[in-house]
């Protein structure tokens, strides 16, 4: 396979070549490291790379394969790990100066499972400070740039991973989502991203709850099938995570082959809480029509979702403050001014505020439950705008009308529903935009099957072969 094809081939195809002996894991790793060396100075996707360690592991795998060892589904694949997550031997900075020397000796559960499936960690990918904003910029490492346009963000908070995947640096990278942090980068870089049902992938080991019942790990990939295999690998319970779900009784990759029944699908273009950039809406509507062309019933709705945006910001800040209280109270100057402002908001949260949050969250859960009593899936834009500047600010208006940059993503972190972003098309500026597919609770299989049917009917736009 030519080097350029190696750069953008689906993860499953590369792993199959490694398992068959047609592609050496050493050659694959050499190509990935060369790509990182060439592009990372521009994109700033990786903040730490262990080239020597990755090559040693690739060479050891090649020897084991030559000896007849059976390899896993991600055999030899170079893996980037988001810098909010732990990989043994690497520094987990969380995008913060406070953790610049925080080298860890353990893997998070999902990282360990990816490694057990054959993946080889090459390095850590950039993230905003504590993952708290939808673009990837921090004072420790700077901004990550979008491979489609170097004057735009790849999104956040998994922006380092999305830039690495979209530019062909690695075929596999981790991501997490506490308000859209898988779906936002997927939307802005032309990738597929799935926020699984809450608890589907364990958050473990963890010293204390963080973004409890809101955040989860999930796949950010170049194809739906890669995401299904990823979820097969990482899903399942962990004794350190009391919210982790039992192991699924299906293989997500195998369910992709099952034909979809005729579905009743709701399409809501604003959720009643934001306006949408015109060319984004044009592409999203065309993407939604693909389901009608497949024979499904599409019903346009104008229902207004219970508004939780301000509460998402306050509650996530409150939980972040709890996690970082020791540092906040004693090393205040270690945080950026932007993050301090967020934590200061948390100090204003009192018992009555939390009671009101719980009431509103209950309303949102009930609204969503009612929707899925009537419909099988919900379609929305993933985001109301195309990608903005690498260091912000977040768009607050579209053509003079108020916009909510993450209006479509964060509600389903509160309700725990599986939600995916599929590439919808390109804006007038040539930038990707996304269609969000939301399914009933615990129906990750249905969201994946619908995403796969969409991908077959409307192949994703080719990723940029030349960065910028």
C-alpha cells in the first residue's frame, strides 16, 4: 500500500494487513512517526511523543507475529491518547501548568483495553485546560490547528486527537465527551464521533468522581466501522467505576451488517434554542434527506428542548472545582485567568441552585424520554457554525441572531443518550459540518447501524491530503 494510502486508510484495514503479514508493524509505525515529525510542528496535535518506545514495541510485535502469535483487532496501530487521560510512562498535563510534570505509571481502563487489542501508544494529544472549552488552546502548549484550514480550530476538547486523525498522523486516537468533546471535533474535522450511552465505557481508575454522570470516553474515528470495533474493545464494566454498564450482549461491529428496519425519525434544526449558519443548515438538511432516500419516515419538528446551557456551565465548573479544590485554594496562580473565571462561577452555586439544576435536568430527561416514545432517532445539526479561530472566541451570534455554540451536544450528556456526529458536507468556505444522530438510551447499536447506513449512502468527504 502506498504511503499516502497508509496515512488515511481505516484502522481496521491497517490492522488486517498487519495480522496477515502484508504490512509490518515496524513499517506502519515508521510512517506514522514520520508523518508526526513532518506535520506536528504546524498542527500542534501531539504534545508528547515517545518515538523510541513506540518503535521498540512495534519491533517486539513483529517478532511475536513472526512466531505465530495471534494479534488483536488493533494490531500494531499507532495510538494517540488525549492528554486528559492516562497512559503509563507519559505525562498527563490536562492542559495545565499545574500538571506539567505529572508522569504516570498506569493506564486508564480504556487505554489498557486498546493496548491489549494491539494498539501502541505513540504520544499524548493536545487538549484545553481541563477540557473545559470547545476549542483546543492552552498556555502550556498553545493552540492546535485544523488540518482543513490552519486559521480554524479542530474543536475541543479532543482537538489534538481530531487533528492527528484528520491529518493522517495516526489511525487511532482516544477522546472523551462531557458536553460535546467528541462530537465537536468530529464535526469540525470531517470525522465520525460517538458519545456512547453513559456508563458504556468505564471511567477508571479515578481517585474521585469527575464530571460525574456527564462525561464519558468514546470513539473518534475515520469510519463508522472503526468506531464499532473501538467500542467492542473498550465497552464493559470496571469495578472502579460504579456507573459502568454490564458488557454488551452484541458485537457492535457485527450489528453493522444487520439491515435497518424502517425507522420513524425526528429532524429538529434548532431545538428551539439557537440559530444556525445558513450553509451549515443547507448541508445538514441534505444529509438528513439521505435517511428519507433510504425509505425511513422523516418528521420535521419544532419542539423546544428544555434549556440547560447555563446550568451545564455552572455544574461542570462546580464539579471541576471539587476535583481541583486543593490546588485552587493554595496554588491559585497555577490556573489561567480563563479557568479561574469558570471556577469562580462555581463558588456561587448553592443548595438552591443545585436543587434547581436537578429539577431542570429532570425536565430534560422527561422531554427526551417522551421524544423517543414517538421516534426511533433524533437528527439535528451537530453544531450551528463552522469552525472558528484556533484560540476563540466562541461564536455568540450568527447574522445578528443569538447562537448557542454547543446547543445540540451538551443536552445528551445530561440525559445519557448515545449521540454521534457524521460528516454532513462542506460549507461555502470548504469546512466540514456535521449531522448529529441521537438514539434511545443504551441503543448504541442503533446509532451505529444508522450511522453506517448513512456512510454507505453518503460517503464521507475525503480528508485533506495537504494540510491547511
